[in-house]
């Protein structure tokens, strides 16, 4: 275990963990054999914490007690409520990481202490540091952060040298990378993306369509958070089902309201409707594809392969639009859901010393710059005054690029900036990230400040040095050359720098939360304990509550299906079988109840 490093895909919708064991890549599953862990965290009212499918099921009956899609908040100075506690995004992510580590520990007989964690290629410095903080809060030494498309490409075995475009559309983020393979090297030529574009956006747009169909019932549903959560879950399942079917039915009698004011949902949904809704989002990804190709200096005709990864890329519309746009077939040679985790596991093994053939050469997707007073190449509509005779006159703080986007990492670069006034007592150099000419228009990463400068004339030189490591983590130093005075800062990539003390406190808080339930933590039923005398895990109360609600909904759906002409008898039989399986799970408290709930939810969509 001392040399083992695990690979983790910390996703918006689902997360996975794996490692190279006995020479083969292995992804670790839960007790039911599921490798995908829903990235949902919940705190049931009885105490403890749920992670994964039990938390996702709790969300349907207690949405206020759960958090999902936390990846979209990484790098932001926010707190989210999990039950009775308020946690930072890194702490919520650390709970997900801890549940993944539980799986690995059960499979390996020891808890891994080192990891490679994947991040979207277009994550900025704040988001990368927040991810690293999450790993450290979970008790991990984060050996490397690796970009998700790059990790996915590691799993693809090409014979000859090739240029490959990896299109990665996940639940909450989109990335595209152009890579080149040559004689054992995998080099990233360009990356682009959007960290707030993914399947979640399509789900919400589809939800809006469903709400419009409710007409006068819409306000009643929108006031009921539990009903809104159920509808969002239903449209997500419908979206997935429509990748394989032409039509599904959304059915939820008494979705909100009571008595005469009750709102009933009974709506057929066709693939054409979904594709019409999803098309603008996919079009936005194609603009990122074009930008990445321009940065790589390539046209679509220069590509040998186009690979689709990420759960949302399994939509037929995505494959069709990407293929048409690039003039070549987009392929799903890789397992769209598992490719990133498999690649992270391979890279982890290589870092641990295993003989993995390919050497990875990655790049930084954003320009890193220092702010300095002066002129730059501006757009026509940017103006500022510059009066050297009046030091109080407004001046522009421009971004002086030190590490341009597309630079291979690791890298060290230096630039010289200058003091503005005579006898200036201190100098502050803002550190920014982005492509804009004005420093204020970019993402602010931090400030390096040199104090107690000796008296001297204006324009005294200050050398600013950037060191960007393999994980994309930035270290900055500034040296006042005439005096040798120096300041150094490890750029805080979250709005607040986590010290070791803060990380320890954050870790203690989530460990206390994990241990506060009767049965301790587990992504298979945390907080509910074990069945007396048997030592077997039982389903959490949230699953039981949801299962009973699902059984009632299924009974009403079957009754309506029997009254409706043309219902597929095979679909009815499938629902009846799923009902019987779930009833048995409820009667026995089976820990596999979450599987039975999922099976019944999917079967109900077939009652068209």
C-alpha cells in the first residue's frame, strides 16, 4: 500500500476511483457492483452523512438536506448547507473522496494515502487549488492534478503517431483538448472549455419545457421544492433513456398540491424535443472546439481521431453535431463514463514507478500574468489617460503575460516590472489569469508584496518569477533587484488560502460528521447502522421512504396504463417485476434497495 497511488475522477454528476493492481487497471465498486458513485452528499435527520445513491435518493424526499453538483462551486468563497451544518465546497468534495477511499480500502485491505485527481482542463487556479484542498482534507497526498481530456486520452491505444481531439462533455463542465502522439509521448497542443456547461444545463432546460406544459399548475409545482427536485430527477432519467429510445413518458400523479388544487404530470417526451432543447448547448461546445483547434494551429482535416468522453457525450445528438462540424466521424471507442478514471489510474501507477509506456506532456490552458502600470495592445473601445508629469493621473494596470496559455508544464518564467514613484516604500504586484489586456478584466489570483524598499528613483526594477508545476499549481516570487529584497507566495487558488491548521480543522469537521450517525460512514447506507445479529448493512431511511413513495406512484401508473390503449405489455410486465423486487427489498431492509428504486424509475419511463 505504501507505493500504491489511486486515480480519482471527481465528477460533477458521478465520481470513480481506481488503481493499477497486479498489472491491470481496476475501478473499485460498491457492494452492489456499481463503479459510478453519484456526487451527492446528504445529512439525514437521524445524524451521520450519506454519499452516493442513498444521498441522491434522500434528495428526492429531503432536498434541503442534500448537496449535488458541488464541482460547479469549487474555487468560490461560498458555504453550502448539508443538514444542520454549513460546509465549504472542498469539504463537500472531501466527503465524496472519503466515500471513494472507503471503496478502495475495502478492496485493497488498506486505505490509500496518495492520489492523482482529475480536473477539467479549463479549471482556473482557484478551482484547481480547491480540488487539491479537498484531497488534503480527505487525508490524501495529492501527487498530481491531471486534466480530464488528457487522462481520457491515456486510455486510448494508438498504433502510429496521431493527432487526437478529445471532446469531454460531463454533467457540469465541458473540455476539449487537441493532443499529439509521437514515439511514446502524448503531448497536449491546446485546450479550451467551459466550466459551467454540461448535462446539468440540458436537464434544467428540459425541466423548463416540462414546467411550461403544466400550464396553470406550474406555480404550484415551483413553490414545492420537493416536487421540483423530483421533476429534475425525472427529466434527467428521461434524457438518458432517450439516447436509446424515441419516446418516454413522465408520469407523476399528485406531483404537487392537494385535493382539487393537486397537479398531475402525465407527459410523453420525444427525442426530437430533447434534441431541439439540447442543440444550443452542444453548439456552444463547438465554439470551444474551434478555439482549441486555432490555438493548436490545426484545421479539422489534420485530425486523425475525434474521441467523445463524458456521460453527456453519449447523446446521439452530440455525436451527430460534432461529426458534422468537424467533417469526420466522432467515436466513442472509450467508455464515456470510465475513461477519465482509467487514465488517472494509469498516470497514478506511472508516478508510483510502474512501467507505463507513455510520457504525458501537458499545457496550461490560461495565460498567467503580472499586473503593471503601462500600455498594452487594447481593443478600440479601451481608453485610459497617461500623464507622466502628474503621478496622480489615472493609469491603466495592464496584464504583463509571463506564462502564455498553451505553455508546456512544468515551466519557470520571469519578467521585469518597475516601481512607479521615487522613494516608493513598498511594491505590490497583482497576479492574474486570463487573456484580457487590462489586469482588472482577468481572474485575480493574489498579490505578491515587497515591504520596506530602500529610497530610490522611480522605475526601479522588480523581477517577477512564475513557477508552474505539473498540477498547474502556481508559485510566485518577486525580487527588488537593486536591494535584493524578495517576497514569495504560493498563490491562493481559492479566494481564501487554506493553511495547514485550516485544513486540519476542516478535516476534523467532516470526520465528526461522518462518525455522527449510528452506523458510521458508507456510500451504501451511512447513518443507519447494521441489522442486529447479522452484521449486514441495511438500507438508509431515505431509501425506505422513497421506495414506498415509488411503489405508490408505480401502482397509479400501472392502473392508468391498463386504461390506456396501446400500452406495451412488455413494458407493463417490466414495471410489475420491478415493483415486486422493490417490495421484497422494503420488506427485508435490503441494502440493494437503491438499485431496486433505480430499476423501477427506469421501467416507469417505458409506459408510453
